[in-house]
């Protein structure tokens, strides 16, 4: 069974033949390596860019499914991601963005996370790791968050709710304060009826 990037489950394999992928790197050699890896995955539509201006032009004029962006492009690739996430470029502002970085201290990872990228992949790039990240993006149904200081995929990988004693920062976060009960407690019989298997006549 094959599936496009946005319809992947645990039992599917990716079909990237129709995916439109933008590769952005100032190095032509880096672009060649990325293109070869992607073609090995079956990608047939690869767009290449070697400057921040080219990236912005392509994002403004073509519909894409994925972007692979070198962290150092234009001096700071994170600014390109931030620009994309806060732009009105529908639907490109929502596409997955993989930031590629040869130097990945904690500060670099935090910058990539906070600018709205989907993942960081370290250089030199392994085809296996890149495919795993792309597959993960296809399965992960992360919401797109828009807040005063951040726009991009949900940075929370676990849906555990707001930590105890902390005020939620999202519109959908429930208050940590538990108010008075609004209805009487259910009886044990009512609880049992909800969880006990029922016979059904067919």
C-alpha cells in the first residue's frame, strides 16, 4: 500500500513520486547530494535554490509539499522559516520544513524549533535518517500553532496537557483550576452500564 506524505499510517509506505520538494543550499555539491538521495526515494519533482531570495521567490510562486533547508542559507536559514510561517502563502506556510545543519549545539536546535521548523537533520546526511524523518512527518499529525511569538507546527511532541501549576498559553488549554461539580456523580450502576459489554441483536 502506498500513500502520499500527508496520509501515512504505521502500515503504509511513502509514495513520494508526486511530491514537490524544495532543496535550498548555497553549495551546489550539497544540492547534488540532496537531489540524489531524494531521487533514490522516488521523488520526481525537485526544485533547487542557492539563495534566500530564490527560496522566497519559489515559495511565493509554486505549491510545495516539503522543504529541505540548510541552516546557514543566507547567513541564517531560520529567518527564512520564520518568514514563511508568518507569511500568508497558502498552503506553503504549513509545509514540513527540515533544517539541515552541520553544527548542532543545543542553541542551534532551539533556534530551529522556535522559528517553526519541523525537524533538524545533522550533516553529513544519511539517506536512512532522512527517510525516517520524512516518514515521521507523514505520520505525525501535529497541529499548526499560531501565537503572538510563534507560528509553526506544535512544539509539544506529547499531548500531556499543561504541566501542573502552570498557566496554559493556548486558547484550547483548559484551566488548571478544577471547579465545583456541575452535575451529580454517576451511580455505580450507571458506570457499570457504560463499561459492561452489551448484547446486540442483529
